[in-house]
C-alpha cells in the first residue's frame, strides 16, 4: 500500500521557513523569543506534535511554551461550573461523599445516595487531568 504525502498547512510551512532561515544565520544555539512565540501560536492552532515536527523543535519544550502562553485549547475553553452525573435510582439508605482538590486549587465534590458508588478512580483521574 502506498503512503500518502501529508500536506503541511501554509502557516506551519511559513513558520518552518522562518526557523530554517534563523538556523542558517544563527549566532547562538538559543531560539529567540519571537520564534518561540510563533511556535506556541502555531502549536496551539495545529497541535504540538505536528508543529514540533514541522519546525524542528523539541516537543516537550514546545508544550511548555504553549501552556505558558495561555493559548492551549485547554486554557482557551471555559471550564464547566457544574457537571451532573445521572445514575439509575436504586433504593438504599447509604450516602457517599468524596471531595478531591487538585494542586491548582480546583475542587470536585461527588455526592451519591443509595446504590453503588461511581467509578471513583476513573472520575478522579479525569478530573485531575482536566484540572492540571
């Protein structure tokens, strides 16, 4: 089966040309802040992995720059103030309350009445991934 060539979006191609020009003329190994800003904007729009490959920069360095710039999709989207989880009603007098707080101060409180408790490990993992 033949591989299909992936096309690089025009903004990424233009960014790659700017990085290539800098690499040809550079006097230092440090990437200038203006190029890192460009990389962070492109990474927020086109994804960190794809952008890192196109620009020839280290993926994790780019991820840090994207997150620090506040342009990552996670930071751009509004966080839900309330998320209701519905479960099938089951007659029981038991009640469970679980509270989780992330390192950044985000809090999650789960309160269930009757029936079995939700999968708290999965719920906690999802919350902590979202909150970081």
